C-alpha cells in the first residue's frame, strides 16, 4: 500500500509533515473564524429580522445602518478584503500573515454572508406563530428564542452548512497571501513547483471535508424539518 501511495503521490510523501500541518492550520482557521462568524452572523441576522419594517422591534435607522454595512462588506471580493484589512489585522492579531493573520479577514468575509443566510432562514418562520406569541403576551426575547430560533433550526442548519463550506473555500483563497493551510500548501508546492500530485491531494482533502460538512448539515436539517 505504501509503495502504491509513493508511486501516485511521490512529492506528497516527501512533504507529508507539511501536508498534515496544512490540514491542521485549515481546520484551525475554519473553527476560529467559523465560531466567531457564527456568533456575530446569528446576532446580526436576528437584529435585521426583528428591526425590519413591521418587525417585532421595528427600528428603521438601526435596520438601514446594519443592512447597508452588510451589503458593503458582501460586495468586496475576498482577495481584496484580505489586503485591505491588513492594518486592522496587525492591530488585532499582531501579524497579518500565517493562521493568526487570516482570522480577521475570514471573519469579516464570512459574517456578512452568514448574516444574510440567517435573515433568510428566519424569514421562513410562519407569521401566524409570531402573531400568536404576541397575542399571548410573549416578550420580544421569548419570541426570538421560542419562535424564530426554535422554528428555524432546519433552515439555520442549512445556512450554517453553506457558510462553513464557503469558509473552507475562503481559507484556501487566503493561502494566496501566505495565510497557511491547504491553500498555501497547494500554491507553494502544487503550483509554484509544479507538483501535480500535491495539488490533487489538496483537492481530495477539501472535497472530503466539504462532503462531511454537507452530510452533517443535511442530517441535522432533516431531523429538525417539519
């Protein structure tokens, strides 16, 4: 088996410790940026939902401000965002390269995307349930937690899945500016040194990771769909 792998992936075998390290770096970026992005994206998505015109906490100035900021950051291509926020990244993380240097732009790139996904998921909530909760005297917080979030577990699981897969793609793109991870590994060896087996190995790992995330998300969504 080892001989077969050596024949198929000769360069990969020689770079095996770096390959494993790049996989580790990629998942560290996804976990940290994904965790932070989930909290902020969920929060902003809820705020946009409840403060919209006709929402349970209607607040047009706040809604308009957050809506415009979300659109602004969503309109910036990620590769440009990476370089544009380097001063902010250095200020927060102390460096703009490597895994720590990728966290800030990854968060800024994923939060607006996930915010819109959350907003879309919560919009599927039956208005009748919200009106019924209001008529029973439920507070806005109770409506958010017991109606919006509880009724939207399936759509939110799908939204989280889509965002996580997108984030995996962003980490690979971040490798173009020395952020580390599989993207950086594939560029340094697969592209720059024309080691095609390393490129294909990177693709295989990313496809496997995306498949696992997709299957997990679909399973959670199906179990919580009405």
